[in-house]
């Protein structure tokens, strides 16, 4: 089964209130050059993300974020396989977010 990964444009992230923003990059990337979105929680792809997904409601709205959209796409796919319904991969990741000059923290 090859379901399409639901995506959301960076500028739409700001308009979607109440969503959990989950950054799946490495800690050094989260505080690095590209920064991170205010309010985003770091849950690195792997055991840390696995634990997060195992303990959260499948009906919560979650937006996954990484550098370019590839790792967050894998996180979105993983969440879909676990039955999560309201999940999105932020298209283009933090590269696209920064290109649009949207606000970041470092």
C-alpha cells in the first residue's frame, strides 16, 4: 500500500492553530543555522519519535518538520502506519521556511 503523504505548505503552518509541531532533525540541526519554528518540539527520527508516537492520541493534529522534507516525510509515513489521521509533512522543511523568511528560533 503506497498512500500519498499529506503535506502542508510552510505558510499554512502558521494558520493551523492547535497543531503539534514535531521537528525530527538532530539536536545540533534544531539549534543550528536554520533554527526551528517557535513552539516546535524536537523528537529525533528513531527511538525518540517512536516513543512520542506510542504515547499520543491518533486524532491529534501533528505537523512533522525536518531540513528539506525527506525525514519528516518518513515520520509522517510512520505515523500513518500507526493509524494517525490528522498528520502533515511540512513541504520543503526548514529550507523552505527560511526561504520564505518566516520566524525562527535558534
